[in-house]
C-alpha cells in the first residue's frame, strides 16, 4: 500500500469531524495534484481558500501560498 492510500482513512475520518476545514482540502489538493491534476485539484484548493481562517497555525504566509497554487 502506498503512502497516498494510507492517508485516505485518516482524511475520511477528518472529513467526518469537520468537512470544511481548510487544511483537509489543502492536503486533498496535494494528493489530487499527484493523482489527477486537472480534475479534483482546483476544487480542493478553492475549498481550502474559501474556508481559510484569518489566522492559521502555519503562519501569515500560508494563505498566500494557497492562493498561489
């Protein structure tokens, strides 16, 4: 089982807790970039940006990073 397959149960559990959390969508966007870049990736990154709080644990540049992808 590859690393992406191992993450899916964890991401599904996180989705069950809070399906709109920006970090979940950012991680799913990164996975989509590897698996199927033209289909799911833009939707996941847009959801991450839409749900991005004013301040994140990743620091003030994280929002800029998401917007640049």
